[in-house]
């Protein structure tokens, strides 16, 4: 498996978190499903080889060759079908709005073909990315496209990006009232701006960030006490954290990590 990351150029660092590339040969239909969890970051993924399938309870759905994944409020399951060759663009929470002809709120919990966002220019971008020679060239092609889209925007209101960054830096623990006070707007106006530019509310982004921090903490820990983990990340109690975990992942922490990582033995408290 070959995974790479590249940070964006300085001019785009307020919008794009990173570019990534992943290449490996899967076992196709025999591959285990993979759970993609909400992380607060919209994403564009170019599939340069065999498509992935998204697994629904009653059917499987072949994913577009070039897709935009909006903000997610719950996890999804996917499975490779053969050779995996992906190029991805991960945005900051408020960074993807220049790519869409719509309010990004309309794309929350949706995965759509890139042409739905960009029309014929989406197809052209997909072809250029597919014909590029290597990771660095793909990064350059996408950055040129994104810079052009930024240049034609009537304005670039940095308020929401700043607020989203404060949420991330706080680990999702900052209150909406404190956030609005810090940036000098009313809570109602902040909610409207988030709906348009992030796709979810400030509170939902904070919950998502906190959940991701819990996931990362458990993954890296040698031993986990769920009560201590819950309190350290600002949950009321262990039950509160487990409810949030189930809402985002569909599993309890024990069930999720047993199925996806095989590390359920690190838990010292019952779930």
C-alpha cells in the first residue's frame, strides 16, 4: 500500500487541508468493507482505477469516478472492487464552498458526481487529473483550477473559516455563544453563515471534531478507560460519549474497534 500526502500552497492553505494519494491492489469483492467516519472535512476524490462501492443495507451503489463528499453526520461503508488508485483533496470545514454552484448545505450527507457541482468543467478537470503524470502534477492541476474559482468569487468572507478553525483548535469544546462573541456576530448570523459555507451548524461541527478526537485517542492508546476518556473530552459522562459514538459510527466504541481495528482488548470499561 502506498499512501502520500502533500500540503497545499500557501495561497490555498485557508481552504485546502491537504492532498492525498492512495494506491494498492485489493481483493476485490472479497475485500472487507471500510467505514468512513464524519470528520468535518468535505472532500473531492478522483478514482483513477476500479470504482468503489458504497454499501447500503439493501443494495450496493457504484461510486462516481470523480466525486464530491459533503459534510457527513453519520458514517458510511465502502468496499474496493479491484485496483485502488485514488487522488483526494481534503478541505478545511469551511473551505469547499468555491467548488459548488449550490449552498454546501444542500450537499450535506451526500456524495455526488463532480459534474453536478461543476458541469462540463468538472468533466474536464476529471480528464486532466486522470491524464496527469503522478501525484505532484495532479496537485498542480487542481490548485490552478481552484485558484481560478477563487478569483471569480465576489468576496471571500473569512469569518466562518476563522470560527471553524477555533472549533477545531478547541477540540470541539467551545460553546456557540462563546464562538459568536469571539468573532463579533450574533449566534443566529453565525448559524446562517455556517449553513451556507460549512453545510452544518457550529454545534454539529464541534460534536464532529470532538468525536474524531475520541476516535484518534482510542486508536493511539495502549489502554482506554471509557469514563476517563469521556470526561477528558468534555462529555457529561460515559453514556453521553457512547450515545454520540453510536450516532456517528452506528456502533459502540467496543463494537466499532473490534470490527474495524481488532483492538477491543484495550478497553477497561464496559460499553
